[in-house]
């Protein structure tokens, strides 16, 4: 990742973390080039310029945006941090489930189900996968998506299956 938040490299590593400037939803227009939006629990959607949304509850819509769910206190502390230092870079590390500023841990998070699906889908598109592996892993992904639609679906088990799928893709790619 370079300091402006652009992904560097390819494969699974391109989606294991994101570094960029952040902005609080309290001041959404104040930081040019911000790619991370930190929103309270009332956010309904994030604009297309954002790549990562940090919030306490899943929004109504966040298509194409990595959404991470952090405790309300963590969200408030992150908003205070970026409001006081608009130039600070945040790193969202998906594999560790943590948020860092200036190399220090500032909070932990969980992925929303939508974020887990987005991450798995992006990993499946990465160029480093052999076509046979991609086909096998795509079938697993489809099975997970089908299981989500079943009445009474076990959300914890589905989240575990998504984590295993992402880990298997990374292992196959040697990341």
C-alpha cells in the first residue's frame, strides 16, 4: 500500500489490508483524497469515493465497499482521531482484524457478512489462481451464498466458512 491508499501488488495480499486517509462522517467533505469513512451507527450508505467503511452497525447499503464493524467506543475514538489530525493514515488489516494509526493499534473490528463476501469474491478474481483451483473454490463460494439464502441459516457457520475460504485462497496462492 502506498501512503495515498492505493493498493500495491496483486493477489490475495491486495485485499488483506488497506491504508489511506480517513474522514469522520461528522466532517465527510473535509479531507481531500480520503478513502476511509468512519461513521456512527446512523450511516445508511457511503459514497463511491470510499473504499472502506468503519461503523458500529451494518449500513443499509455498502455495495463494493469493504465494511468493517467496530464497537461504538472505537468508532467514536477513531472519529476524534481523524478530526484532530486529518492527515493521519489508517491501516485496516483484514487478516488481523485490527485498525492501526502511526503503526499503533487503535481498534479491532469484525467484518460484516457483505464484506466477507466481497473479500472472497475479489480473492477469487485474483490472477494468481490456477483455473482448476479457481473453479473448485468458486463452487465453495457459490455453496456459501446458497446457504445464506436458506431459511434459518446459521450466520456464525457461514462466517466461519467464508473465513476458511479466504484462508484457503491465500494458502493456495502462497500469500
